[in-house]
């Protein structure tokens, strides 16, 4: 069954590194294949201790949007887990060039041969995995090379907007999303390159997804309580056919 599991819903430095909310990324099952997106700190522990009975050796591919530690902290542990310490060659890693070959690459070189394949992500390129295709529709505006993903199966289109500053190009890039997952770090816009709630409202209005999940919350969002933010947004968008769901740690949504 297709499903989205939010291993953690925390984002950015303070929330993740104090573990005010868990981190660990998103487990996405589409067409009976398991994808792990952005395995931040704690991902492996969150997976093996999940009440949803997740098995890391069943992960087909890991997708890294960018190399910041709140997205990549557990990538090496996850490679060991998928391949049972390198004894079983499997798993495909998709990651930006900067995360693999830039200054301070985040994937240990000695682990790379454990994987079935490593693919360097490129803007606008299409990738396919048995019945799922996905693309990186646009390069994000973030401090390091960053992409989001647009997944397509014959049943559904899901957009994942990873860390980025708001810019108009995001709207067209993710326009097809029926389900939209947005990393929203801040309550109010700031000079830092992250999305705020104001930016999310523009994205919802313009992209018009059926469901919009909010996740990767920073301190200013946590203080306002994500469930209250969700209630307010659903009221504000009650004239549109959209449901806004703030993620919580371990939350599962069946598609
Ligand atoms: Zn982040
Ligand atoms: Zn980042």
C-alpha cells in the first residue's frame, strides 16, 4: 500500500540538534517500493523502532535533497543498514554532486561500493524505479546544492519541497503535485534561505494540491504549535479543496 511516514518532523539547527522534535526524514512507499528521503539524525533508530514495522533492508533507494546534517546525518548508518554492513549489495543513492564530491562530502567513500548504484542528481532530469518516476524539477535557492522531488506513479503525483528560499520558480516546478510536502522552517519570512508560513500560503494558493503536509519545523513554528497552525490554515483555505496536515513524529498517511 502506498504510504508516507514522517520519521521525524523537526528541522533546522536548534530543533534537530536538541531533538525537540525527532528528525530522520520521510519513508515513502509507492508501488511496493520503499524510498527514504533525507535521513537526518536518528533516521535508523526511528526506522527500526517504528510501530509501522519498517525494515531498512527493504529500502530500494535513498534520496538526499542536500548535504546539510539535518537531512543527511544518518546517511552512512542507513547505507550500512540497507546493505547489512556491506554484506549484501543493494540500494540506490540519489544525491547532489555537492553532497558526494564537493567540499566536505557527507557519504563515506568506503561505503559507496556497498550500494547497487549512486546517481548524481541534476536539475530537470527524470529518474525511474519500477513503476515510479521522479524528477528534480528545479534547483532550490539554499546555501548548498539542493533539489526537491516530484514523484509520479500511474496513481498519484507527489511533490517534496526541501529547504529553499521562496522564489516564483517553485510554483511552476511543483504545479503538478496532488500531494505536496513542504519543509517549512520559519513562522515569518527572514533573510535565511528557508520557507516561512507566508511562503507556504502562496504555494498552496498557486499549486492547489489536494493535500499539503507541513514538516521540518524550526523553533518559531514549534512555539506556535503546528496543530494550531494547521487549524488556522484549514480555516483560511476552507474555500479551496485542500487539506493541510502538519506532520508529527512517526505520523503515517495511507494514500
Ligand atoms: Zn533543513
Ligand atoms: Zn538545509
